[in-house]
C-alpha cells in the first residue's frame, strides 16, 4: 500500500466532536425555546381535552337514549309477562299435551 502524504492542517481541524465547547454559548440553557415548546404542547393538550369532553358528552347522551329505550321495552315486556303468568297453569303442570298413537 503506497504511503499517502498527510495533508497539512487536516489533523488540526476542529469539529464539534473534537471540541469541548458547548453548542450553546456559555453553556446557558435556552429558556426561550423550552417555553415555546411547552406552550405549544400545552395548547395541543388543551384542545385534546376539549375534544375528549365533547366526545364524552355524545357518548353519555347515546347511553341515556339506549337506557330509556330499554326501560320502555322492559316495561312492555313485564306487562306481557305478568299477563302470561296469570294465564299460566299451576306449578308442576306440564304444557305438553299427550295423546296415544295406535300402531
């Protein structure tokens, strides 16, 4: 393998990996950026909360409609079952009729 002459100054290049300097001057935290990001996240979460509350209201209304319908139907079924029990035979009597078959 032939010797490649080193380019003068290539070893002295400073990159962020070689440098010990921080990307933020004087190692100060950027509070402005953090405040901006937190404000965006807060507004997003507030809109999500509003949407969830609206969705819950719709769900509760639908559940109430179903419950009202079920109560109406159960009330009708109870009246029907009450009339059936009045007309039904005594306990122990069989509902089936038997008949003899001649072969």
